[in-house]
């Protein structure tokens, strides 16, 4: 099952209680379903949980039954709910505050969503009928798609007033309101009653951030290791040059000891090599000695080239 499917299943577990909230949820469904005009309502879904919830919502909201709905035990595929009886259509249009005798242009009647509970129910209905949300393990994207331009524009206003500024785009003959910020998607899902889905997004985000942090640290450690290996190789080469030129034995005891240990342990880091001394020396002290050996080797090489 998809993340979107699971989210809608979670929302379907919410009880259908207050009549005002049922009307608001049904209102959102109507504005974002397949067909809603003065003569017909057609809602199409493949989600069995949503299909089971729809009759309850419309019965509670409008006190009516669908003229056409799937069997109680439908098979696979799309499930269609339909209303065509004019008396039922007029009842819905009246309750939503539209004028039955005028040409119906679906838009949001803001009086229906004044209360916080009704606003959340309305947005849940929009998501049920026209919403989808991407698996957060891939990327963050939640969208609400309607065929009604005015309703889409007013939904943007409603969301902005609620503190969730969305983005909008026209796609073919549809109008899409969407979020791409994970925190906005989390807040929206929590608002409409899907906190588990919101937590899954938070967990996915934390997992991505942890993975990226580990990768950055590994890359940094790898780069530092490469530098340490290159430095150790340069130090060993410098010591061998001094040895080949017969200058190693004439150096102070501390530098001779440092040269001998670096040749014996070429794979150790500065911190590890400093521990091999008896008594151990500091990393800073060891770094100073090795740098001195490299400088001596470079000077001797230049002097040899000058004499030639």
C-alpha cells in the first residue's frame, strides 16, 4: 500500500460525530470529487475504507443515501458513488448555501468553515477526494486537486489564513494546491487528523538528516585520512633522503628517534605515533619534529642541486 493510501485509512478511523463537521467534510469531498454540479454528484475511489466512510458522512451531513453505490463486498477496481435525484441535489445545494435556481459555480462558503473543527473536517474531505501525499522516504509532496478554479483559489486563501501557505499550479484542466515543505505537510496532516502519518514524515526526515550527517562525517574522515597518509609518506621519503645523504646520524637524538619511529610505523597517525615514544610526546611536539626533518631534507636536496 502507498503512503497516501495508509494516510487516508488513518483518517477513516476518525468517528463521524458532529453534524456541522460531517457537513464540512462532505463539502470538501464534493468540491474535490470527480463530479459536482447542479444535477449530479459522482465520487470515484479505490480506497475501501473511504468507500465505507462515505455513506456515513453523507447520511449524517445531509440525511440522505446515495442513488448508486458499490455492493457491500466490492471486488477490485474503482468504486463509484452517485447522486442524481433532483430532490437530493437541491437539498445538498441548499445546505451548502448555494442558490439552486442559479448556475452552480462551486466555491467555498466560508460560513461553513468558521469553526476550527469544521475547517479541519473540510480540509480532510478535500484530501479524501482529491488529495495525495508522497512517501517521505522519496521526497516531500502533498497536493489537493480540483476541477473547480474558484474553489481552488479560495482553498489557497483558507490555507493561508490557517497558517499553511501553499503553492498553486494549473495542470491540464485541473487546479492543484500543494506543499513541498516537510514541516507544512506534517502540520497539515496533524490538523486533519492523521498524526501517525505526520510522525512517519518526521521520522523519515530525521533518518535522512542522520544519514547525511554520517555521510558527511565519513567523507570528512576519509579526506583527513588521505591527508594523513600523504603526510606520512612525505615524511618517510624525507627521512630516507637524509639517510641516503648520510645526514641522519648527525642530527640531534630527538630527531633521530623521531625518524626511526616514523620509518617503523608509517601507517600511524600523529596522535598514535606520539604514544610510541618513551615517554610519550605531545602531538604538537611530534608535528614540529617531523616538519623539521622534512625541511632539512628539502634544504639538503636544494643544496645538492646547486652544487651539481
